């Protein structure tokens, strides 16, 4: 009698183990079927943002820089875009390499850009890339107002 009871208990445990394994497997496949962007899709979107930045520089488009920067089109952003364009705009940059690293999560990472202009001068830059509401932006604007009527501090250029 004891042997039968032990066999029955072992059979029930085996069935429970199989059911648990099936539940885990089903849970994993359900997660995989969700419409979450893959790491490569995320990298593609961030890469497109870097390409849009280079296109905006080449076409001397302040509007393009503002769009890829994900900032409001206001006087401060127009002024900063004008400074970027004065320094790097219209030089026919050709992208040689873009590396995207999602080192800060699926919606934030870094992008490294290597480009050369028509004279052969190199442009090497590293950006923070962020995805907001499905759109990737580059953190190229450094002097954003803090909302209190003054600009945020920046280590880029001293204000005097």
C-alpha cells in the first residue's frame, strides 16, 4: 500500500513538473511575440538619427538639426543650430562609420560617428541617443534653457 501511495505521489509530482515547464515555455513565447523593437531595430532607428544629423549639417538646415535634436523650435535652439552650422555645416560630410551602443538601456545609448568632409578632414563625434515616443534623437543641443528664464550650465563654452 505504501508503495502505491509513493508511486502516486511521484506521478503527481512528475505531472506538476511538466505543467510548470509548459507554463514557463508558454510565458516565454508570449513575451517574444510582443511588438517590442529588437536591438537591431533600435540600432537602426538611432543610426537614422545620426544620418539625419549629417544630412542637416550638409544642407545647412537649422530645422533639421532641431528636429534630430528633439528640441523646441525657439530662438535659443535656432541660435545654437546656427553655431553648429557655422562650425560644421555645408562641408559635404560622408559617413564612414556609425556605431550604436545601447549601453544605458533599450531607449538610451551612445552613437559614435566618423565622417570625412570633401577636403578629407575627419569628424569624430559621440552623442547620447534617446528614443521618445518611438522617435530617436541626438543630444546635440547643450545650452537648453532650464525653464526659469536662464540657460542651463554647460561645459562646452564659458559664458562671460
